[in-house]
């Protein structure tokens, strides 16, 4: 299944947000962190990065409409 450029951008944005969440979890002020929570975030990041890398982008999908023109 193809995605629009806007959907691709949104996935990249979510990837960035997850990376920030990982950084915040790993470097808490108290100096401790939840290793399991970090691993879950890393797994999510890797899965999303794989989807971004291997997903098809349909340049014919109209911006904002989410479907290919007829």
C-alpha cells in the first residue's frame, strides 16, 4: 500500500518524537531510567524506521484528500 508524502512526513515526525521520548527516559534528572521502557521505545523506533525505509510513496495522492486523483 502506498502512502502520501504528507503521511510519510507524519511518520518521520512521530519518529522524531519517539527519539525525544527515548532521550528523556534515558537521561532523567534522577539519574535512573527504566531499561525496559527504553527498549520498548527503541523497538517502536526501529519498526517505524523500517516502515519509512521500505514504504512506497505515491506522489499522485492529492494533498489533504488522501486519495489518488481519478
